[in-house]
C-alpha cells in the first residue's frame, strides 16, 4: 500500500497529464466544495450488476481504449 503522500502525488500527476493543469485545479476545487460522499455513491453504483458483468465491462473498456492509443 502506498503512503498518502505518494498516492496524492501520483494521482495529481495523472490528472494533470490527462486534463491539464487548469482542469486539474478545477477538479480539486470541485471535490473540496462538494459534499459528495464517495462511499455512499459506490453502494448504489454497481447494485444491479454481478461481479462477472463488471469484469466484462472493464475488460471491454480496456481493450477499446488500449487500441485507441
């Protein structure tokens, strides 16, 4: 398991790389302002899908996005 400092650093680098500095900062600001509860959101996110379905969707997403790069 990575330390919180390493995790923060890697995530910020990834966000900046994919969205640019301005949108990365906007995203962080949105998270700080929003009272969004990720844990509660996750409870309902996959409630109608089996683990096998989620795996298949993830695999398909990976295949499609790997080929687009």
